[in-house]
């Protein structure tokens, strides 16, 4: 996948700036919250650009609504914060949101921020591991409840293995990269930009890649928040759209902001963005189909119970009404 800049996107960006403030979605003074809480994440470049430019604060200040930004270090953390009402909007992978919904997390997936190849299975250049079957009996760093975890489970199943055939070492993404570098684990279910860093700076090898098994970058909202503040959700997504289109039209600015936030060199960020497609926003059948495939694969691997109706859960997770209101 590549970081794509189309002529249409550039033209759209030119008219995006006044979009949020001109939308006819007023917030009732009686019902409006005093603050909304969103996450920013290194795996969601659009969130970093939105936070850096202060466009959401600018849009909501006329209603007296504050904005609080919370760092998510992985889908698992974003989902924990959403479930605990510490976030109103959280960035995750689509499959991670599905598993959370199965487990009772009351969220709705409402927007696409990227179509990434952000995960692969990674090893050191001298490990001798060249294929998934080589992971039998090996130690693998992974962050539970994230797309890399789901990717790993599916990869193992495709090689006739389960997570019981290897030793999973549960670490957050950055700690997994460090464990691989130190030799504490044999492989790592990686996540960009840390994966790109390991690849470029430490000679790590992405020995198993499957772009189609990476599920979409999805923005989720707490179900109760969306039900109580539908107009506000639409306004937030309108500003997200401004940021996404600006990112497409200004790739150098996006690289600079992402590099500063993630404390990574430009070469690492460029590699991450090579694998990140930001040309999608509307949420719908394509994303639902991908996460259903992931859910069924997890069910076949025994991670999800056989009694779970994956298609029904996916249908209850997705809400396309907000992007449709934006003309997506």
C-alpha cells in the first residue's frame, strides 16, 4: 500500500478549511458536554495532524466545549479508555474493535482514518526464521487485543499452528521492538512506526507480510456519547475530514508532524507512510467485510467462541450515518 496524493484530494483540501465551521449541525446548549476526549496515536497520522493544528479546538470553542487529547499506544489501550469512559473517540484497528464489541465494549465504528499495512511478523536478520512455520516453540512479542495480535493468530493458523505452539510474550508495541532487538524474543508481531524503525535501523526482517490481513484504521465513538450527541459526532468527523484531506495535500507537513510526535527520523516515517493509504473516509461494506473475515478466522482458531455471530456483531458495530451526513 502506498501514501497516495491524488489531484482530486488536493482540490478537496483547498475547500476543506471552512467545512467544519459551516456545517449546519448546532449543539443544544442544554445537552452539550463541557469537554470531548479524543485519542492521538502514532498509528493514526491524521489524529496527530488534527491535534497539532488545533482545528477541533477552534471549531468547538464557540460552543464552550473543550478538547482533551489522550495518547493511545495501541488499539488495546484505546479500547480500554473507551470502555472506561476515559475517551469519547478512540483509534483502533477494525478487527480489534470487533473483538471488543464481542466482549461487551459499547462502541460504534463511525469513520475510516487509514487503510494501512501497519503490521507484519518481524525477526532479526540472523535468527534463521524465514516462514511462519519456523515460529513453533519460539518466543514472540505481541500486544494482546491489537491488529498485530490478530494478524499473528491468523498467520499461525495458516501454518497449521496455534498460539499454544509458541510462547507469546505480552508487551506493548515499543517494548516488543526492544525485546526483539535485545534478543529476548525470537520474533515480534510488529506495528508501524516502530516496525519501520526496527527494519531501517536494526536490520530487522519482515518475514511474513499479508496486506489484506491488516484491518482498517477505524475511529470509534462510545455508543452512549453518539446517541446523546449525534450532531457533535458529525461535527468532529467533519474536522477529521479536514485533517485527512490536508494530510493528502501536504505530505511533507504530515511527515514532519508524525516524526516529531513519534520521535522518529524522517526515513522511518517515510517508510510508515509508504504503507499507509489515507484516501478513504467513509465506513461501510468494504471495512465490514474485512473485519468479518478476521472475526471468522479468529473463531476458527478458537480465539472467539463458536457461538458468536460474527456477522451480527459486525453489523451492530458499524454506523455509516455520520459519514453519509458528510457526503461520504
